[in-house]
C-alpha cells in the first residue's frame, strides 16, 4: 500500500486490495435487502447514498468486510444514519472489522408517528464484529521526510477526532457508539481487534444479537440484568482493562449500610400486572445511603409474542428490559419490604438492557451460533 493518507486497515486485510467494496441489492439473501462486501475504500459512502433508497418500512444492509479506510468507514456511518431507514446486520459466518464496524454503527431507523429514532444494528450469534483505534500509517521506508510524518499524523488525528464526534451522536434511543465501546475502541491498538464476542460485551456495546434464546427467568438471571445496568450507568468504563473488571465486586451478599449483610437471594421481590412482569433486587452498595435498588420490568405482551415465534424470526431490537435504579436508606428488613418494592419509589437512573443479558455476561456468543 503506497498511500500515506489511507489508514486504519486492520491486520486482517489478507485479501487482495483489488477487491474494492461492492454494494448491491440482494433479493436472493433472506433478511438482507442490500449487501456490502470487500475492502472499504474511498467512494463507498457515496455508493450508499446513491444506491440505497429510503423506505418507510426500512431496509436491511448486510455487511461482510475485513475493513479498509478508517475515514471512509466513518463517512459510511453518516451515509447510513442519514437515510433514517437502514438497519445494519452481520450474518452468521461473516465478519465486519475496523472501518466496516464503524459503518455498522450507523444502523438506525426513525419509526412511529412521533418520528423517534431507534438503534437497528445487529449481529448473528455466529458473526464477528471488531473495532480498533486509528493508526499512524507511513510508507514502508526507514527514512521519512518531515512533511510525510506530519501528513500521516494529521490524518490519524483527524480520524480520532471524527471517531469522537461519531461517538457523541445521539437522537432519542439511538447513539453512534456507547461510552464503553468508544473507550475500548480507542484502547485497542491498530494491529489488534476488540471483538464483540460475549453477552456482556454486546450488552455494554449496545449491539443487538440475533438467534440467542431467552432463558428461563431466574433470580440469577435478573441479577445479571441488574449488574449489567449498574455497569452501563457507571462512570468508570474508560479505565477498564478487561470486561471481567466491569462485573468484579458483585457478590451474593449485599450491604444494608448499617453493617448487616443482605443475602441478595433473600432480598428480592416480584409481582405482575396485566401488562408487566416486575422484579426488584435490593442490597447493592450505594454511596452515602444504605443501599441501591434495581427494578427490572418487561412487557408480558412482548414476551409472549417473541416466545411464540421461531428463534430465527424473533426481533432482537424489540427485546429490552426497562431497568430503574435508585438509592435509599432505612428500608425495612422484614416482610414489609414487599410493600416497599411494589409501592412508589425513587428513580435515580433508568436504562434499557437487552433480554440477552439474562445470560451470564461472560457467555461466548459462539455458543449460540447456528
């Protein structure tokens, strides 16, 4: 490769550079209206703008690419986002790395009479999705002219700046990139790859996963959901060296703030209404007050609808818990806790967590590959 300003290619570019990106309609592939394959190069964002037509019903763009130009990948993100109707998907057995992964993040749709944007970007359980930081690309030479180094440096900085702006994109329920994923992307050297390959990584990266069955709802599963929500709303994601650090410290015993331990399995409460299932777990550590509470709610209608469909026809974009987190002090430790849980309560934070978070966060997605 002899262009100084083309950077961001991953170490996975083992295919021929002659195989430039190809975008075409794919009526022959179930679940994909369009397909993009090959190396991401300059002009691919323009192809998306000109070839894919907006649709009130939405269209699905399936991606299969080892990466390419980092700057063009970000341009593809905006081309996809700006259409207001493109869902992105990586199918089982396919990969989307580097620049392709940035384009993938643009998958979203504006839906409903209120014109609300939602994130519509998913991977099959057997797909591979990987991110890394921009790189400083220089020609294969031991001697570099100052202007060559400066040009490469300026381009790398431009890529990092554009990545930051992309990560701050937010409209209603859709974000360009979660804080967790942005931090891990910048922390991953260009000769490596941060792959979304476990349940926990997918949850924190806000990437929907297809073909993952809904397990039986247990208190251990509800705690997985609560702990995912606690990590999502934490302010320490940028300093994490590994996903296991995110969930470190969650034990079977909580603290009521007075020195008395709370066995989390014994400090739970559940109830249902005509429309919702609700679960409360108490005893997570909270600053300055006794303890933190977690309430997990899900729609009965949505659950019954999804369970009534074959696994391959379920929609991961509609499978979300509503999780409310709040801190409180002087909560009863006797049977009246049930009244407290079902009554009015404070809400400090609310976050959406995917149903797949019922699984242990370290579960490999490959375990569900079809």
